[in-house]
C-alpha cells in the first residue's frame, strides 16, 4: 500500500529540489555518542559509500529509513521523499575534526555530500562538578536549593578591553545553562556611557550551541551583540545587566529513584534573576602628531573619486563624487570639505551610506556627491581632497588623497550669462519692413471746434514734474541703501543669526514635547553651531571647539558662558548616540541652551 502511494505521488505531484547532504551536531562531548546522517532528498541513488571515520568509533550503522511528505499551499501540491543512512558514532579524542564527504551514484554520475567539522569537547571536570551524576543530580540541586550560579549564569564578553578611541569593540551577552530554561523576561541591558552603539542584527530564532567553560559543558545561546565605539579616552565602565530567567525543574517528592519515576515526576517553573558581570574598557587617546586633515576614525579606509566632466559650458551642472570604503565607525565619518573656485555655485553635498554591522564591526561605503555650477567661462582647478585616519593595523596615521581636476569651462549659450561673464555680443536683428498703410484724405463737411487751453499753461503743471522727480530720488536712495545692505552678506548673517537659532530652538521644543530624543538633540546642536557660524562669520566646515572658544574669548564672552556652551555641545554629541535619558534632562538642557545664547547675544558686538 505504501509503495502504491509513493508511486502515485511520484506520478501526480511535483517533487521538490533534490539534494545530498550530511547532518551532525557541530559540537559533542567526549564519551557521548551522537548521530551522523546522510540524507538523499528527492533522489534514489545507487552505490552509497560512507567515508572513513578515522577520529570516531562506529557504534552502529548504517540504519536506513525512507520518509515522504505532501504539502498543499494555495491549491498547489508538492511532495518530497527523504532517504537516510544513519550512523551512531563516539569520539576517540578531544579536538576539532573533519569528516570527509560521502559519495553515491545517480544516473551514472558520481555525487558527493558536504564535509562536516565537529568539535569534541572534554568531559566535565569532577573537581568542578559537585555531583558526577548527569541530569538527576542537576535537577535535585535545582529543586532543593536556590538555583546554583554554577549551573546557570550570563556572561558579558568584550572582544577587547584595551583599545584606541573610535576602535570597534564587540560586546556579547551569552547565557550558559546546564538546566532546562523555559523562558527569559524583563531583560535590562546596561547603559553604554561614553560609547556610540551599533546593534548587530540577531537571527530570527535562537541558535543554541555547546561550550566547555571552566571544566564544565554548558548549552549556550547568544542573547545580544553590540558593536561599541569609545568616544573618549580613559577608563570606561560597562555596568551589569539584569535578566529574569524561568527554569523548569523536576519535583522529586522525597521518593527513592526507580524506573517508574520518569512517568510520575512533575515539573514546576522557577524564576531566577541573573546579573551579568561588569566590564572595564581602557581607552587610549590618539597618538601625538595628528595630520591637519585628520578625521576621528580608527580602522581601515580607502578613497576613490570621479567627476562627471572636465569640459563643459558655463551654467551647466557638474558632479564630483567621493567614495570612502572601510571598516570602523563609518557613521561618524565626516564629509570632506572641497575648496571649489570662488565663482562656482556650490550646493550641499548629498551622502549615500551603505553600512553593514557584523561581529567584525561596521563596514561599508560612504558615497558623497558634490553638485556645483560654474557661472563664468575660463580655466579652473579643483584641488585634491585629503582625508587622514588612524590605521589600527600599523598603529599610525595614514593620509588618503584624491585626484585633482582641471576644468575647461566654455562660454554659455545663454546670452544673459554670456553678458555677465564679459563675453556678451549683442544679438542684433535685421530691420524688416512689415508693411505700409495709406491714410486717405477725409472729404465732406468738417465740424470745427475752438482750440482748448494747453496744459502747460496751468499753474499746477510744473509741480507735476517736480513731485514725481523728488519721489523718484527718494525711492532711488532707499533702494541703493537696501542693495548695499543686502550685498553685505556677513552683516546679514550676523544680524539674522539669533533669529535663525531661535527658530531651531522652537523646533527642538516641539521634539521635546513629543519626547523625540534623537531629533531634539540634533536641533539643539544645529542651533548652536549655526548661531556660532553666522555670528562669528566662520564657515560650518571650519568650525571646531578650539577656534570657536578662541573667537568667543576675543569677543569678550565670559569664561563661564564659554564653558557652558562647550558642555552643551558635548552633551548633544554624546546623547545623539547614547541610550535615552530622562525628560527632565532634556528640559534642563533646553533651558541652559536658551540662557547661554541670550548671554552670548548680549555680549558679542558685531
């Protein structure tokens, strides 16, 4: 009957993809047996040959089995058939060993399975195990006393504890258990003060593994992994986390063990709160001798550049592209500043980030497009761009340099633009006679009227010329004054600096009410840097804490106000990436920011 069903399935149903694979646990314990299976999916091979198991003892096998399954999804039926050859093996020694591929013949073709790598862990060390009985001893210990920290704990593991600024650290939280864990709740990971944090995406399902730790074998699972980038030098501490674990233990009821106990024992769930170990990270400052083009970046980096054209006409758009690729804190990599010719219209650069966070850190590329428009004809040079970073492999500074470009800008076809650039040639149009009309002489009776009094003889006639002329002179003077004021861009920026900053702070207040922490700190930071740039006439690309502090001191801003200004900058920079703080902290920061800007506005005289 089973054979008939199998033949009917093969005739009427569409089989799934065929494969030949080997299956076995990746880790086993010395002295324990395990299963190794060779699976033929949707194929019927001949002449199956297993490899030599040099490092393992064959206890039994191969045993063969055949199974089939059918699925109906949205009216479409599919079937699959699996043939298994199973061996029961036991390791001969500890270590990591490779089991070669098995082979078989399918339609006169030789096919091979995958190879397997198996790690043999040592047995539990009796000196570290209070009872050498297997599962029963652990259950008795768990049910009779508080769950032992030897059988269940959580480790916080840092890939490095001594790093440079901006160097990546992989922080892993791993659960170790010799008991039956039923669940995990109320998870509270610590705050990472002084670090920028990037979370590594976890798999959809927990991947359990085995590990020998301090002489005992544990089932382990990774709870969370983060990549941390230290933002300051010194000793940074990562505090303990808190985790509530539910463990399923057996109730023994005070009876002596018998072969029937497994049928009558009951289980109960026991809650236990675990804390992870704290970690201290020693962060070294960047070495002395930073290049002028240094970016606060540690890792590996490369740079390429390209330009859309080197020969073009005035008023045509030009795109220069820089691509930075590397491994490190790519998200904090600043956009390089390119010194374009003064007569170019330069637009804000557009960055396209493609980053990937893994256990090896953050890697990827940052592509920046600079859009400019030359307004005049001539020969122009775009200088090379330099980006310096700290290379972790050589423990030294390295400087990347892009290409320099020479541009040949021709005269624009636009007549107005050509006139502005000094190459204007008046476009003349030949005079054409469109037509002539003949006015005929009127004939017949004429009605004659007396001649009127001429307007220029009236007393008000002179004033009709004098008053418009005076009004024109007044308007001209006011217009020229306005043009002069608008031409003074520095004065305009300085005058409107506080107004622009107040608008940004109002937006920050809106984000504060919405408890939108990330946008709040971003708007406060933009308000401070924008106000300083406009008020002190310093380009945003040239702003730094050192030159701003020196310029504020020159403008007689008090040391107290300057210190408060720098404190707000540091808080905003850190809080953009650190875990969220309380709303009260954001309220205080907003009040402090408005107070500092009011004092600076009343002091700086520009």
